[in-house]
């Protein structure tokens, strides 16, 4: 990895904080976070934060970052596929930098794994789950099964343990035994340690929000993002575009 990589992060927190798992994954990268303050895991809770994404990205660009990642899966997909694409276009035009979002990152991660028919685990309740299903369908995937924890509070996903996430994945995999990939959606879920055991038990590649976002952020600056020990995506075992 080259030295002096600086990546700007638009984060959903009220404070300017880098997600812990990103720091664990790439401790030698300088991340600069700017918070936009998601209030709850509902469309109403995302609205104010959505309006802050572009201004935050402009501030990060002014600080000389090499690329920008917008953290927050539901924050970036909840308005639908077309609005997400428009957001990406505006961010790239406004900042002149390589930019991606957590939603784009999970899509690219699934594609890199060759997944088309997918099972999905989420932190969310029904309305946001339906919006995710619609977004994934518009992105070209067949959603075979989707289960959520049914959470509304912004901080609640971080209270779910790895055992809870793995148990939910077992339910989804049982409902979709023919799926060729599993998505775990929500950057608030702590998923760094879950991909490998799920992959070993069910034989399908796992893509999760935080890992996909930081992997994608590294790729924005020309790095592979590869790390050993955390599942196929981070180990570069995909069938496409993980070179």
C-alpha cells in the first residue's frame, strides 16, 4: 500500500467519527470523517442527513482528500435507485474526486463475488427493507429472501452481537438455499468477524456494508483493499473485478 492515503468519509453519526471496523481494517490509512446526523432508521430520520451529504463532501474535498466514501447503506438507498445515481453524479461533479457510497459498494461487492440471486440480512424494519429490496432489484439482483432485525433506533444495530447476525444469516440461508450470495446490510452492524464463519457453513460469499464500503474506498485510490482472514471479498476471491 502506498503511503499518505487520505480518504474522506461522510458518516451518518452526529459526531465526526470513523467507524471502528474501518480503522481495524486499514490502520495505516488516514480517514477524515464528517458527520451528517441520521436521527433514526426511518425515511424521516434520514431526510435531514441526506441534505447534508453533498455539503459535507464539498468540505472534505476542500481538505485535500484523495477520494470520498459516503457511509450509511440505508441513508444512500432509501430514496431509490434513480435518486442514488443522481446523488453519485452530483457528488462526483461537485468534488471532482473519486466518490462512492456504501450502497454502491455492496452492489459492487456482490457483483465481484458473482452473486445474482441473493439472500439479505438487515438491521431494518419493513418499510426500509422494502426499499432495499427495490433498490437491489433495480441494481440487477434477484432477492430470494430478506430478513431484518426490525430496528428503528439509530444506535440499536451496534448492540447486536456477531452471534445474532450469524443466527439471522442461518434463517435467510434456510429460506434461500439456492442463493449464490448473502448481503448483510447496515453499517451499524458489527460484521467484521461474521463473513468467514457464514461462508464456511453455507458455502456462499458474504458481502456486508462496512467491509464493502472500506474495501471500495481503497479501490477508489487504486489499492486492492485485500486483507486476509475476513472472508472472500476482502481476500480477493471473487470471480470478477477484484484484481
